[in-house]
C-alpha cells in the first residue's frame, strides 16, 4: 500500500514506528515529544525534539520511532503528490486510459 501524504500529521505512542521507503526529499517535523530517526545507508541516527525537522536524504528505508508520546508532520517534497496523482491517472490500469478503452 502506498499513501499519498501531501502533508500528514501523525500521533505516535511510545516505541511506535513509522517506516518510509523511498522517501528521499520528505520532511519529517517533530511537533511534540521526541523522535528517533534512522536512514538506510546513513551511519548516524538523529533524535528530533519539538520544533526540529529533518529532510530524508537517503533513497532507502527510513524508520521513525517515538521515544515517548509524540506528534510528527510528514511533508512530501513540493509537487511530488501532484506528479504521483497524474501518473496514477495516466496508467493503463486506472484512471482516464482505462475509461477510454
């Protein structure tokens, strides 16, 4: 399943995980609490506190874990959601092309 994020606000319980695959360019912002973030192929992990953010700079798997109750915002790079929507609409298995056949 692929979620179109656009801009999403998520509340996590302590030790709850969120995984992003292929999220390069996505901004993760900590609104409340603290988040531990690790990226595939990156030797250093990051801990974010309220008001801090990180732009995912690796193309692989990114794992975000709440160190306590936390709220985060995930923002796609500008324009990406629009491109995915357009591509979904143009695919032969869905959208307008399917309706025309």
